[in-house]
C-alpha cells in the first residue's frame, strides 16, 4: 500500500515530467508573423559611353543625309499603372534635329511612338508599358543637319529618358 508521501512523490515526478516535456516542445518550434511589402519603383538604364553621329554625306542639289546609330535601353516598372518613356534633349546646334525611335524587343512591353524629334519638352517615345514589366528596347538615333546649320564639330547633346505615368 502506498502512503501519502509516496503519492506526493509520484505526483511531483509526473507533474515535473509534464512541465519539462511542455517546455522542451515549446522551444522546438515557434511561429512568427512576417509582413512582406514591395514598394513601387520604376527604373531605366542605358549603356555607358557616348554615341557619336556625324553628318558627312550629301548629293549635289540636296540636303545632307541624316546620320544614324543604334543603341538600347532597359526599363523596369513595378507599379500597378501603365507607364511610358519620354525623352528630351537639353540643347542642339541651331537648325539641327535629333530624332529617336524606341522599339520594344517584345511587342507586349509597350508601343513605339515611331521616330520622334526631340526637344526640351518631353516627347512620348514608348507608351502603354504594362504594369510589372522588365523590358528591353532597341533605340535608333537620327541626326539631321541641313546646309543652313553650317559646319561644326564637338557639339554635345544630352538626351534624357524618363519613365513616368502613362
């Protein structure tokens, strides 16, 4: 027959055993609520280095032929709204024109506005860029200098491309 101290001891051992097991199990795993967010951002990049355009060919009785060159841009839009790429040029030599055409590599990454003459006012180059797009586009620059522009060298023009709301 068990006496009271034996029962108390068994109760103590059982209670201690349950408490230790509970503590060991509790430290084995834990849940943590984590809130995840992705902010809205848009980015555009061009290859490094300057492009060079030289008007050097003309036919007697006609204006000089335009000089052309190609490059590329990469753009990213993570916002829920459609975007567009606009372009400006800070300054050009008198009587000259610099045009730019942006063509998305994949047709679903925007709609080209065709060849657009740049100015100090923002001109749409690529519109209807869908939300959540990582795109590549080819660019074609065309520089026109009529006879009235005269002869010059070393003129620099900074073209700024901006991704913004459509």
